C-alpha cells in the first residue's frame, strides 16, 4: 500500500491573509464542505482569538455535519507573562470546540530575542506549556514551527530544541515552516532529512510560502525527505505571493510519486475544486495553472495538435481526466489544418477536402494579422467556416446607420441609433435609445429585425470589451471589440469579434455577427432540438476549443 499523506488545508485562514481575498462566514462554510467532499484531512478554519468572524465560523462548524474532515482552530503559544490556564488565546482555542488545534511557536532566535523579547529558555517553556495544556484538555495538537528553516540555518541546535519541547509536551505533528518563503528545495530536503533522523517517532510536516516561487517544489522535496503531513491552500492563495498550491502538490504527490492523498474519484474533481474556490473568493482563475488551469491541456500549434490527436501522451504528461480537466484545441494564426478540421467536426461542419481546410487556415491567419482574435470569439469563427463552405450566413444586410450621442447640462448621457437593413427585398428602419452608442445600436438593430425574426426578443447583449491594438497611432489606432451575447435565460452564451480603426465599425461587426449566429443556430435548433449554442458551463469564456475524450 502507498504511504499516506495527511492533507492540511489553510485556505480559510492563511489564504484569507492574501490581498483581495475576503470570505464571509457562509463562504468559509461552503468551501469547508467542498474540501470535506474532496478528501482533505484537516481544515484550518481561522484564529478564533483574533476576530468575531472566525469565532462565528467555529460556532457554525460545530453544528455542521462533516463526513471526513477535522476542523482545526489556529492560534499561538501562550504569552510570556501568562500561564497557560489564563492565556486568552489558548482559552479561545478551547472554546472553539474543535478536536484538533494548530498552534505556532518561535524557532528562530532572532524572533525569540527581538520580536518576543524573551529568553530562549522562556520560549521553550511557552511552547511546552501551551501544548501540555491543550493536550490535557483532550486536543490533538499540530505544532507549526514558525520560521523553522531560517532558525535552523541560524542555530540548528536551538531550532531542534524547540521541536523536542513540542514533542515532549504531546504534539502529534511537528510542522516545519518556511514562513518567509526564502528557502530552496535543496535546503528543504537536506534539513527535513536531518529532522526526520533526529525526531523519528513523530509525523513531520511542511508549510511552505511561495516568495521565491518554489513553494510547491519545497513541499514535494520535504515529502521525499520524510514529511508525511503537507499544508497549503487551494490555488496557492495566501499572504504576499501565496502558499504552496495544494492542487499542484496533491496532483504531483499522487500521480507522479505514488503517495496516497485522496481517492482516484476525488482526484478527478480537483479542477472543479479549484474553480469553486476561485468563484467563492471572487478571483479570476489562472489559466496557465498546472493540472487544473484551462490552458493546462490546451494545444495551439498545428504540429502539436496533429500529434496529440494520434498519441495524446506525445504532448501531455498525464491524461487530463485524471484531475478533472479536459483537452482543448485552439484555433489561431498558429493553427494548421488539423486544428481547423477538428474544430469544424465539433461544430458539425464538414470541410470537403484539403482545399476548404487550407482556405480556412489562410483566412484565419490573414484576419489575425489584422488584429482579429478567434480564441475568444467562437461564434465569429463558426460563421467564417460556414461562409468558406458557401453557406448563406448573411440573414440581413446593412443599408445605413447613424449614431448620435448627447450629454445634457446635468451630466446625463444618452445615445440614439438609427439603423436601416434589408431582409431579402424588404427594407426596415428602426431607432433605438441606449446607454452608450453600442447599446443604442443593439436596440435599433433588434427592433429592425424583430418583425422578421421574433426570436430576437430572447436575445441579450451581456458584455462588451475593447482593446486598442495600435496605441502608437493614438486616436487613429485600430481596436478589437469582443461582444458577449446570451439568451433570455442566460444559459446559452456566445462571443464575437470585430476589428477596425473606427470603434463603431468594429462594434457593428461584432454585434451583427452575434445576431447572425443566434439566428443561424436557432433555425438549426428548430430543425434539430439536440443542437445548442455553447453553454456557460462548457468553458464559454474561451470557446474556440475542442474537447476530446
């Protein structure tokens, strides 16, 4: 049987110390339940002695049902002038009513003498006395040796004394902390090996920060050197540059090194766990994140795509499904015919022969040279393919348009757009008012077409983005406009692109592509109810992709 690694998650405590990370009590409860489902062994819920929010979390946690996890309260050793029995921090830990507590103490004489302003002997007594008191009160104690690696490099003998004080007092795990995040993997490995030899009757743990960009490597090095308890946060969020990313650490330990962390079924939900925590924390996911990022198994170069479609492991170190991710094929100016063919097949479009695929690739490269970006505009890409095949995707054509914007003396702004279009031989003119010229254009266009296409009543413009492509040209710069539409229920989402030196022209291109795509797909849907526009739950934010099993 593979060796078991105890997983200790501190997203709810150390993670919330990261910039821009704020969690309500409800948020913390939701994340804790998701971590419990995933198979995390210990969740550090917060510091009950530091703020009312964490106190409330532990009150709520006592009333929740947990299937696997142990909820853990966090705090420090007693203060120098307090006994353990009277120390308010230790009392708060006991009041949290958790079976497991995590406390930190000083390992570095610099902190002992300068920060705490106590003697080395007093610090040892604070460590041992605090742990003894908690153990007497039937708590399992995980001892975090703060700044351990810095302390060891400064005075190995004293750093080891602090661990022995914690061990003799009854701690069940001794966690070696790289609190400043400045140690290298070779140092972590060597020091952890030494500690494993000196203290061989207790579980050793690792708590790494990412200030040098090697927190994940340090955590893995510590495990290879004997640690069997790993602390970190989901997605590596945390103070300064963050903590060791448990998503990467777990995937590496289990998939690469053969350690037992969670079940295979739980590991297959890793990508979903990462996305869930990002969502609750209101943070943008990092696409390039190892294992769980949306780009982790994305292939763009034509040679790569051709190979990966034949033998996935030629360009993939693991199967994406192992961690709940999926393979994606991107279409861009780097694409070859393989990319376009596979994407066309996914869309249900049959490219007849190499000539149509060649023309599609050539047209994509021409347009991207002008500034078009199809990786984020799947609807425009599909219209392009259908046009190359000779399909009629026009649906309507512009006769003329005019946009007028005004601001009154009170600063209120409004825009009016007049649009005249032909649908077949019929000409229709409509006026729309909106918040800004693009909103007005959208309203005017929908009104002009509604008589011919009543389904447009379910269409909504959801998002609008502009990027300046040639800033050196100042006000004559070309811009790229990306527009997101969705249906009235918000379930179907699609994206289109337009490029021009005239921002209204670029907006009109993207706007009309979005409408044409919707009309085209709704006609197909009426004929085949199994066809649907890309769902918001199917990676709609980067839709130029191909999902393969």
